C-alpha cells in the first residue's frame, strides 16, 4: 500500500527508465513508488518488532 500511495501521489520517474524488465512487467511503476514501498515495509517491520517487544527491536525489525 505504501508503494501505491507514494507512487500515485509523488511518482514522476518511470522505473522502466532504470530497468527494462520492470517496464515490461508493469509500465506505470515509478522509482518513488519502489522507494515508498521499501520505506513502508521497513517502518511497519520496526513497529511490529517494537510492539512484540523483541530484543533490539530497531535492529531486528529492520532485518526481518
């Protein structure tokens, strides 16, 4: 969902300009959407690790 919302609202640079395979799979993908998806996944992983009280939650949440 993070990739969709960031890409839809802020996406300017097509991912196909960096990777022809990405453009062939889905021509509307953007670099901003890819970065937004990665950031959203990292944020929710760290938040989940914090809620579940994992030891070293900031580090383990980022890795998993």
